[in-house]
C-alpha cells in the first residue's frame, strides 16, 4: 500500500481533516528534540494550530537523539501523520502537517547543531524523558560518569546529549550575533525548565564561562506543564487506519480529546500567539505541575503497577473495578492536602475529569507502558507527596501501597508467575534488591538514594507502611490487596 504523502492528501475521505495551509510556504521556527508519540499528539498539534491560523513561522523540525525509527516513519510521508482522537465510540482523524522533517542526531550531529543555530528558529521544545537531562536526581549536578555527557564535556564538536546540542548551538548563535532561542522542556518532571537551564549552564561553564554568562543573561528556559494521554500505537491501529485512509500511515498517533499546555510567560524572542491557541501562559507553573504530577501521574503509576501485577493490560480495565476506584480516590484524598491549587483549577472537578479520562476504553492505555522508567518517576509522583504528608503529621496509607507496588514490580514476575521485563534505567540494580521477604526488600530499597531521599528512608512510619503493604502484595497478590484496601 502507498504511504501517506502530500500528493495523497487530495484523495483522502472527506471526513479526514487536512492541514488547510500551503506547507511549502512554512518556515521552520521550532526544533523539537525527542520527536516521539507524545510530541506528535501534543506540541506539534499546537504548532499545527498556529500554522492553520495563518502564522507560517512555526513549522517543526524534529530530531531523534538515539534511533532512526521515527525518521523511517515520517520521512517517506513528507512529515505528515494522522492524529486520531478517540472518545468512547467516536474517532476523529486529522492530518498534522507541522513537522517539516526529522533529523537523526547520531548520523549527523553537525546538521542538528546548525539547524538549532538557524536565525529562523526561535523555539526549541524537548520531550527527552528524565534520563535525557543528564543530571543526578539527588544533587542536581551533571552526571559526569555518563559516557555521552563525558564526551560532550570533552568536546562539543559532535554533541551526543540534549544539553550538548543546545550548548553547541547557543555558542554559534552568540558568535553570529543572534539571540538565544527559548528552550522549552515538555517532560513531566518538577521544575523542568530550571533543570534544563542548569544542565545547559553547567555544560557551557565547563567550556566557556563567558558563554554561560551570556546564556544566563539572555536565554529563557520556561517552566511548563503538559497533559495528554497518548497510548502506544499498535500494528492493529496502523492496519485499521490504513483501511480508512486508503494509504498507510506508520507515524500515526492516537490520543484523547483532552489536552493542556501551561507555560511560564518567559521567552527570549518571538513565539506563536499561544494564548489565542488555548495555551495557558502563567507567572507560576509549579501549582499546576504539582497537581498534575500528584493526581494524574501519581494515580497512573500506582494503577500501572497494581494492574500490571494482576495481569490487567489497560488502565480502563483497572478503573472498571470498584475497589481500584476506591483506592485511587483515597490516593487523591491524600495528595490533595499537599496542593496549593492555582486560580482556575477546581480540584474536585479535575478529579472527576481524570476518572472519566482513565475510564475511556477507546484509548487502550497499557499499564506496562505507564510502568516504564519508574525509578525516574516515583520521586515526584508519589514520594514527594509522602514526604509532604509526613511533614504535616498526616497518614500515607494509599501512597504507601503505590510505593510497595513499585517495589513488587521490580521482581519482574506478576502474580500469576509470568515473567516480564522491567523497563527502567535502574532495572539491574532494583532486580538485585527485590529479593527476600517484605522487610528485607524495603530495607534494601531504602538504601537506593537515587530514588528514596533520606527524609523518607529514615522515617519509621514510611518504612512500616510500605513494608506492611508489600507483605500483603507478596502473600496475597495485587487484586486481593486492593480488595482489602
């Protein structure tokens, strides 16, 4: 079957929404690092909206920092792909035209550096996951023992890391008399803009203190909060869409109707009219970020581990169980006391909306997808909430069960005895710790300072609560434990 391309657009069914602007006139004003499914269902859609509004400065050049997979999906399709928005039994198909091309950084690092240094590029967005910032989660300093970062500390002639590419490009822009771009982290980590700024400034300082001072004075690294559920695409999804379109789209993404982007109003240069597009610009992102991390993401992680251990494939199947809903509501009750809701956020309404989103069967959001990289996610999704509750003299019953489920997951065997791969950068370490009875395992995991801060590791109340729930999970399994909860 032929692939989706510019020439194929005219032959698509009438109910498929097309870009509606001349793609040949679009300028590349955005470079995005980490052009995966989430970017294609979130930031790229906002930029596509900007192009549809008539502002043709905001085409996106994607860049993969590791594999060539996305290039192989998008390059034969002229950068086009389908956004499927699924809500119950309703599905809307929209062709996104914002992506102008995809670079594969390891193939030609210089090409990406020059693209970032182009005078038309005003924004650089990133979805590189927690691992991509090359910062120690405890100290916040550069991971100097990381091989790729060590190479970038030695030389920026051929960068290997996201901070390396940004620093190399900013050095060229300074030499050319161009202003810095605005670098916008779109990863679900606390203070994402501050972290990105810290990594870039530290790397720049190592090479040229004057460059670091110039970036600090003139650059912008706004904090952000992003929200949209984007399940992994399956071969069946691609086959079904091909039958609908009459052409094959290997870059398609599927998502929910809801989307949100909150950006700190701090930019180094031009930007789209974000407010007119529905993006929320604010002076303070942290309250939005905390609410999302502790309510949506905290519940997602806890459900992923409990559901995955029970052999449940999808999140909507987890929340179809009344005992799981009760658990999530209890988790939210605990988390809500730690929040300072920003103006415009009705927490009760937000909770109702989240539960409805979780229950959307059309999304097919896999528990094992959410369970990935848990060692990087647990600190901000559950552990920060636990610390805040303990500091306030409050209980942590539901949070402790979520943490215990993560520890149980590290064993790599579900409740039915089926083995699975723990997809996590610390998997080898955690597998060695997930041995013995509940007390032995909790004692071992509390020494893992990359995950558990001293405040929690040294808390008898925290250790006792996690140990009690882990003991139940080991002896009774996830479903029986949920029922007891």
